[in-house]
C-alpha cells in the first residue's frame, strides 16, 4: 500500500494540507472495483473521504450535464466515447497530470485524451464469458468468435446487457460494428439475438447469471470474466479476433468543488501503487504500466507481450461519439424491446433450415433467404447514423425541445419496421418449411 511519503511524492506542488476533505466520484464501476481504490487512497491521504456515487454510464453522463452548476468532482468509467461526449459538451476540466512512464498507445489505441481532458488508468477488451460446467452439462462447444454465438446450438443460452444501460456493452456493440462493418455487424448481432435468453438492464446482470448458471454464455467486458475466474467461479473468458483494447478512463469535471483532491485521486490511480490494485482478484483489469504485469497471475492477458491483442480493430472514438445515443436507441428498438418476436422468428428460420437440410427445394431456399434478409437488416444505414442532423436528434433531447419530437419519430419508425420485419421473416420461414 502507498506510504505517506509516497503520497506526497505523487502530488508535486500540492501539499497534503491543501487537499479538500472529500472527493465526489461518479462511476459505473461496482463496489468490488471502487472499494479497494477508495480505501487505499484514504489511507494514503488521511482526512480526505472518497464519496462514490454509482450510476450506469449513460445516467452518469446525463447527471453531469444536469448538475453543471454544482457538479461532482470526477467521472470514472470504461467507455471512452462517453468521455468524448462530455468533452464535446465542455464538461471536462484539464488538470495537471504527469503521465510519464505510461505509453501513449496500448493495443493500437491512445491511452489518454490528447487534449488532457481524460486519462486511461486501465485497458479493457470485449468478448465471451462462459460457464464451463454449464457447457459440459448442456453438451455445448466452447465459443471462440462472435460468429459462433449465431449457431443454433446456443439457442437460449446467451445473455447480454442493453447498451443503453451499460457503457461496456455499448463499446462491445460498437466494436463489432466497426470491426465487421455496419451492415455485416448488425446482421451478426441480430442473428446472435436469436439465441439470447435475456437482455439485462445492468452490466452486472450478465456475469452474475453466467456465474450462477442461469445461462451459459455472456457477452461482457474482459474484467467480468477474469475476476469471476480469479474468485473461483467455473468460468472462462475468450477474446474474439474482432475485438479491441480501449482505455477505461477517469476525468475531472469542469467546475469541480474539490479540485486538489480530484487531481490527487487521478494521480493515485496512475501510480505504481494504484496500478497494483488492478490485479486484485475482484478487480482484474489490465494495467497501463508495463511493469505491473510482473506481479500478475499466470495466464493473465498482457498487451505489452501480446501486441496482437485487440489490434485487429482500430477503434474510432469520433465515429462512436457521434452516433452514441442513436446506437443505444436503435439497439433497444430492434433487439431489447423486440427480443421475444426476434427469437421466435429465428426459431422458425432454424426449423426451416433443418427441414430443408433433409429435403431441399429451390422455392424453400428462396423463401429462407428472404426470411434471413428480413431478420438481419436494421432500418438505419451507416450514412444515416453518421448524419449529424439525424444523430443530433438523440443528444439528450428534453421533452420540450424540437429534437425530442424527431427522436420519437425515428424511434416509432424503427419500432414499426422491426415489428413488421420480424413478423414477415417468421412467415417466410414457416412458408419455406412447407415448400415442395
């Protein structure tokens, strides 16, 4: 743990007496993550209390916007695009933080905001967590790629959280879309959704369900799988080839009431002592300091010795930031809110595939192809998602603002398209089964 002398060394120009009595942190992280850091920081800085306010990433962004006149001190979360949203809204301060000893890029991505508004304290990748006992009991193969989760064998065995409620899931979805391309990525996501047992309204719901065996596989950020395994659960985690490593960040809010304590907390996270806490079995996040990995457990992912990890996808924060709210809403309209209809339609497709495998006809294959097309297309093109006028309609629109009406109009159109498309896809699949 950090000694008193070490704490002072981390704060050039800021004496211990100058630290305020508290620092208010808004975070999407669970207590398993926040408590070890808060405890160590308070021990290093007696008299300064860390106050944690837990909100999911999207709610945290909204909260910071709404409390501009009296904001919290720090935003602490995984999603870099959420920090970009805050930065573009002039809501992030520019504290004096020394990042020497931390590489400028990890896994092909910038570690810190080049303008000094937010700082990466760890990096994370996205993939598949699975319960090994569950897979054996249900005779399911171990997945390796996202495409594996589209296979009929996983019907009802997969869980995900809604990106509108989880910044890490948002990043996972965005990574797939950027890695595969908009059309192919959505087609893959919609076919995966045909196997979903649940779309959880919280990030922690998915790893909890996999740990308990409620379902066998979950689409999660890496530290959920790594920490569960380190804590003794019968789980494994795999990075698909289409993934990326992106920094988990911390930022000081513009107008923070406890700026000295806020800067001290950031410095502590980036210090060798703070980085060591990332290897706590309940945390298990990838440090940004290469030397920290010398104390990591065997088999722990190391982007410094495995440069190919996360290198296939060059994640574009600007693209993600622009369509951030639109993407969340679109996912809800075509998957979260229509999961039952989508699952039933895919069941019909798979029944048709099984039937046609026994007795194939040209008409049956034509109908099946049409059914698949209905179930793998979203009512928004990539160009539309990149249109600032369209994406702007989803930027925290309030009910009395004109943009709120446009958002509601888009969402109604998407909902109608999903309902009609899934019904038609199911009808075509059922017709394909009867084709002679």
